[in-house]
């Protein structure tokens, strides 16, 4: 994996921890600058993200698509509503903190999905990474010359 892939995956895990801490602090009635949009859905999204992050680390496109889909569905409408709210009320500390968290909730999974989708270091799908350099390379394909067809040895 490239450095960009490691960083995006690391930021995804950090964002997951951040949202988990924000949800726990909200449940304990502790003041924190980020609050969950919907507490029950936030908990469901946090638990659904765990297998998706494991699949993203394994560079699986299905896990990245599920990760992006879950976060886009959860944070997408909130992003639209938050932009409308900022347009009406103006930008203050509370709105900007919520807007930053929501934008990160959409951008990090989107970057993760496109990174896994466009990654050239994925395996060919046979599950054997040690063989991909040989079977995936045209320079190592077996080429027969015209003598290979004529030399028929009979026993």
C-alpha cells in the first residue's frame, strides 16, 4: 500500500474513535463540541463500521463501498441540512464544529472508497499474492516459437 492509503485508513480509524468518544460523552451528559446526530443510529453506524474497516485494511472493494455507503447515508442528509442552517444563521462556533465533523464523516469514507477502487497494488483476486508478479505480467508469458509445434516426440 502507498503512504496515502495508510494515512486515509489511519484517519478513518481515528474518526471512528472520535465518534465513539463523542457518543459516550453525549450519553454521560458531558459537554463536548461534537454531538451525535441520532444516538441510536450513531451506535449502529459505529458497530457497522468495524467490519468495514477490517475489509478496507484488507483492500476489499466491497468493504470500502459499504463503508462509504453507510457514512454517506448517515452524514449526507445532515451535511445538506447543516449547510442550509449555516446559510440562515451564519457561521458560529457550534455550527462550524458540527459542519467540520459532518464533512469529515463524508470525505474520509469517500477518499477511502476511491483509494481502494483505484489502487493498483491490489491482488488479481486469486488470493495468492506471491503469484501475481508472474501470472499478471505479460513479459513472463510463455512464448512458443515455430519449432515447438514441429518437434513432436513419439515414444
